[in-house]
């Protein structure tokens, strides 16, 4: 092993919709965590593993920390985000340039419980029209906590991400790799497939999307040349089912077409995908239903 080899876990924390999943995908150079403009698209902890000649970065994407939490699903999302802070070597706290919300302060309150270093990433700097406004924001945000560094980036443009990786590496412990060099994530192929389908639902339905929508893979048959998937899209009410299916099935057909294309790119083989929309009343506020649908506490 390289005597200077480093390996460690890095939690990516932040309020919803600041670009955490986009940052993860661009840091590892692979579309893994699903993204959309809709808050709380990410619902699970997802490991994204980047292995180089001298470092293994194990990034942990988390749901956005948010106010509220009355529904079982909301409580699960907050637990999934909070639980990781005690088990990582570094926290990357992501905020949006020129914006500081109450929910950013909520994240700070949880970060204060951690014992590891915290690095502040100010994302979406490409959207700042007056660049002179950025420096005062960086200075004021940097005073919110004793951050090791403050790094302005534009994750979707790959701007300053090399610098960010260098700073992260400096904070990781000297250690041999925790995972094989060709492993991309800790998640199963079944999980990845379900998330890719859910992303298309989120993106295509937009504001029409029922919040309580999830995807379950009922059949996953993987052969050398073909991946055969049967997926159930779960909603809570009959009228939500109609929204997902769309007029004459057009919405569901489009979801299937776009998901199949992305699945084929990811798994590098032909994909046969069948989708159904089913109603399960109250699943998002039922702890047992959440566990059955894959929302299992890992903390």
C-alpha cells in the first residue's frame, strides 16, 4: 500500500435543493444520486465511492435537513441526514451562494454535535450576476462556524471541484482503501434502478407530483445481454394514480421511455422495463410500510 494513501468517509449535508446530489455526481464522475429541482428528491443515504492512486473518497449523500417532520417519511429523512455526522471523517456542508435560510441554521445546529472537521462549500456561484457580491457572502457565511475552509464552487459546471477534492483529501486519515477500487456505491443494483425511475417521475411530473410517491422493484433479472425489470410506482390515492399515468397513459409511457434510456446507459446493456402504478393508502405515514418499501433505518 502507498504509505501516504488516504481513505475516509465524507458526509455531504445541507438543506434541501442546494445541490448536494449534483455535487456528489460530479465529484465521483458518475451519475449515481438522482437530482431534480424539487426539494427532498434524495430520500436515502447513498455512498458514492471515488478511488484514485492515492485516495479513496467515500462520499455520503444525505436527504436535505428541513423543518417539520410530523409525517413518518419526513422523520425518516431527517434521521437519515442527522445520523451520519458521528460516523464520518469530514463533513462537507453545502449552501447556496448569496442565500442563507433558517434551515441552514438547523444544519449548523446538528453540525455542532459532530467531532470531525467541517468544510463549507458555497455552491451555484455561476448564478451570481454581480461577482462583487460573492466575497462579502463568503466572509459572512464563513463566520457561522469554525469551518476548516470555505470553497466556492459550481458543481454542475465542475468549477473548482479539483481544489475541493484536494482540500478534502488533506482531512482524510492515512488508511488503506475500505472498498474495492472498482466499486461505485454501497447500494444494490436494485436500489439504483428504483431511484433512476423515481427521478424521471419527479422530473416529468414537476409540481403535479404527489409527494408520497415511491418506486419498488418487484422483479430484477440480470443476464449477460438483458436486464428485465418490473417496477411498481406507489402512490397514496386514486387521483394520484391518475396523475402519474396521465391521459391515455402518456405520462407513464414517457416515464418508462426516459428511465429505460438512463438504465441502459448505467448498466451498459439492453433493458426491458415494465411499470405499474398502484395505490397504498397512507404509506408515507406508516413506519411498517416505509420499511417494506426500503426506507430502513441504517443508524
